[in-house]
C-alpha cells in the first residue's frame, strides 16, 4: 500500500478532457517527478491533490483512507501542501508572519500575548529548520528576499502546517545552479525525514538527479511510471511527446560581423523609488551571433529590453545602432530612423499580442503601415498570416482563430514569426520558451539559430543556464543591473557562471 494514491482520476473543463482515468502513487521518503508537455494534465492532477479542483471521478487515498479534498484547507488538514511556481506570500510581511498566517493564536487559545506568540512561533520554526536542514531569516520582509529565499519560506510554511506530502511546481525555474543544489539538499533531508515529494518539472537532467521514480503524462493520460535508475532523458522525452527527439542544441559556428550592429554604452536606469535598476551597463551585439543574457530574475533584464525597444527611457547612457543614436526615441521613431529591430517581450499576451484578436489581425498590427491609402488591406494580412502559419508550423484551425485560444508554444511562434517576417537586423527576445514544453522549446531554438545564420544579431534572455550555454556564442552575465562579465560558454563552467550571477567576480571575461 502506497502512502498517497490517486486512482482513476478524470477531470473535464467544458470540451477539454484534462485528465482521463489517471492513477498515480507516491511513498514516504520518495521523490516522484511528474513529467509532461504543456497541456498534458499534470498541473490539473496536482491541483486536485492540493484541493484546488475536485475530480469528476476517481478517488484519492492516504495510507488507505479515502480523502474528500474539496478545498486547500482539506488538503493541508490531510498533510498535503503545494508550493506553486508563483509564490503565495504577502510581500510586506516578514517570514514568520507569512508562515504562521491563518493559524489560531496560542495554538487555539482564545487569548494570547503577542510577544509570547511570536516567541512560540519562532521556536517552532527553529525546530523545523534544524530537523529538515532549512535556513531562513525569520524577521526579514518577503520583498527583501531572493527567489530561493521566498521558496524556502513557502516550503517551511507547508511543513509548519503539518505537511508530509509536498508538491513543488517547477521549483527550479528561476534558480541559479548554487540555489538548485541547496534546494535539492533540502529535499533530500525531507526524504530522510519521511516526506513524500512530487516535483513538476521540464528539466530532464534534474529529474535524473533528484527523483526516485518518474511518472510521464501525455494528452491527459498517464503513459508510464518508471524507476529513474532504469531510464534516461532520451527515453523520457519519447514518452512525453510520443516520439524520440534530439535533446542536443547544435551550436552553429558564428560568422560574426566585424562591426557591432548595436552598441549599448553605460546605460543607467533608476526605478520609481530612486533605486538603481541598471548600473552603467554596456556591451556590443554583433550580426551573426546569439548573445545570451544570464542573471537571477529581477536583475534588470526586463528594463534593459524595454529601453532598447524604446518602451522605457534610460536615466543616462547611449545606444548606437549602426552609427545612429536611438536612446530615448519611441518605437515608431526608432523605426522611422531606419532601425530594423524586433522585440519579443516576455509577456506574450500582454505586451506582445492581443489575445482577443485573431492571428491575422495580430500580424496586421505590425504591417498595416505598408498598406497604401486609408483602408487596411485585410486580404494581404490574411495571406501573410497564412504564410507565417505554414512556415512556422503553427497548429491552428485557421488564421482567424483567436490567439488566446492557442497553446503557449503556438502563441510564441505567432509572435516570433510576425517579428522575424519584418526581416530585422537585431532581434531582442526575452524568455521565449518560458512555460513551453520540450518540443515547442526546441522549435523556438531552431528559429533563433536560423536568424543567426541569416546574419541577424540576436539578444537572447533566458532562465535555463544549460540552454544558454549550449545555444549562445557569448554569455553576458548580470547581477543587480550590472555586467559581471561576458564569457565564452564553451570555456567556463556552469558553476562559475552561477557565481557571477550571484555577484562574485571569479571568472575572467
């Protein structure tokens, strides 16, 4: 008998069958990895275990006892806690307040002294930290914490509430190698203390390192559960996508132009509170190369992209595009100056595309100015959209299909395809594979490699350090808005890059 068992679970949302007769189990002292492409149903399945959704059919058991999980409160009462990819913490409160939030004062007493209460909670926290090998600063505000520190608070919060089953959704998405090592050390301690751990992840190398078993889902069904020691990344990929695909990103030799397409000089930017977000940042970007940018989330990547694209004004500095200064110009002015540049933002359906408009209409948003006269040439827009759909293998019923109804990978292809069609000399792309499955991600990498081959200067901002090191010709490493170094990813280690991301200058650039 397994500690947790989900038996014959089915869940439908309208016409979409999210889970179809799925069974899953996990034992105490075990890490189970849950793999699957976007839309395979893994998050839906875990949300039912966490009490967020209720299954249409099937049952959930803990130590043989059937559970009725109709809310997250029910799940916590049963010892099941979920740490979501986007943390559920109150930024203006400190760690111990967030961890104990919702707890009855004095352990259930009607009245308690607040000073004694704080002492009681922190004593309980210290005992948990010692037992599980966790470290957090109890009095530190959440807004002052790094991503990994917030994640630790979330994990302790679940353990504080009595969780013996922990579900982690994409826990390493924005962590440095050092932070991932620390997280895995915590998880191993929890294993030894008898916790059952389920990790939803896309990173196969991490699956092989931390998990004991792997359950693979595809199109709402459970395909197979295997022992990690008996499988390999290639085999797991085949289970996920239904066919074997290459997991190697073959880096083409860079035929870099002699002169830079873009020169970023001493860019400084201050945030709304007067805090420095970008600090004297500078680098060159050449045609025929992919320059990667690596840094902890919130290190100034978003602000830099928007300054380059003309969406945000820098406090000082200079950006030169083939001899022309473009800093401070609007996107329209940049275009009118003859600057051929495309920006693919991280927010696909916020800044990139209009979700309530069709593919054809979104394509027209970038090309309508080419139409002579007063009226928009919809026929030409439709033809261009058809061409983009065919060229980039976008899965859609028609070019009149609403963008927000497409999968994440297809939305990204529409956005990239539209920008690439403008034949830019510089392509700035921020987190283009965020939230995408393996198949969709690799198709995006191929698109970017093709642009490099065509002489385009590509600035690629990503989260996965393994991908950055395999895909990019040079790697710009930043920390707190400052350049820590520009390195050749073929000549430095992943750990050295991780140290630069943490602000330690140990690598010669």
